[in-house]
């Protein structure tokens, strides 16, 4: 199943759940979009998946903001030349960890990421990072992917 179908199924299921819960329009749009995005998470175990491509781009942006933020704090600055070296080293270190994770620790395709245990772990992680509504949206999106793939394993 291609990524568009996964996003669509995740979003439709999310929309249904949050309409039933009586969310307002703004929350519906946000939560539905998040359910759709979460439906891509299980395929992060696949190098050419859309979720991986987007995560790669998001990672570069996040790494840049982290490096820039650690050099400049919250303010806007032009880092001095002497800071450039440490910024490059920090960026390369982050990129290295990211690369090594996906190169050596990435689970096999349709392995652990395609289980309900991973789905619940994803939701619990979201719960502690963002709260219960996004956790529920993530749970619905992730679970929709497993159901659409017909991968109904607990572990
Ligand atoms: Zn899949």
C-alpha cells in the first residue's frame, strides 16, 4: 500500500474518532492531520518510505536549529568564526548518530514497527511528550497502518 493510502486511511479514521469525541473544527483539523502523519510512522523502517524522506529533511532542520541554538541561545546572532568549528562538529555528530541508527539499528521491514506493541509504545511516547489528544491521534493513525497492512501482531 502506498503512503498516500496510509495517510488517507489514518486521517479518515482519526476524523471519525474525533468527531465522535465532539472536538471543535480547529482541533479536528489538527488531530486529523496528525493521525494521517502518524500513519507513516511504521514504515520508518524502510529507507525509501515517504515518512523516512520527510524525517530526513526534518532531522537536518532540527539539527541545524539545535546547533544554531546552542551557539546563539534564543537570540539571533552571527556566530563568530571561532564558533563555526564547534558548530560543524556538533552537526556532524548529530548526523552521525542519526545515520548510524538507521544504518545499523533499523529494524527489518515489517518487523517490530509493524506490531501493536510498537503502536502502544508510540502512543505512550506521544502522551508524555504532548498529552493525551495527540497520543490518541497518533495511536489511531499508527493502528490504521497496521490494519491496512493486515499486520495484526501484538509482538
Ligand atoms: Zn507498512
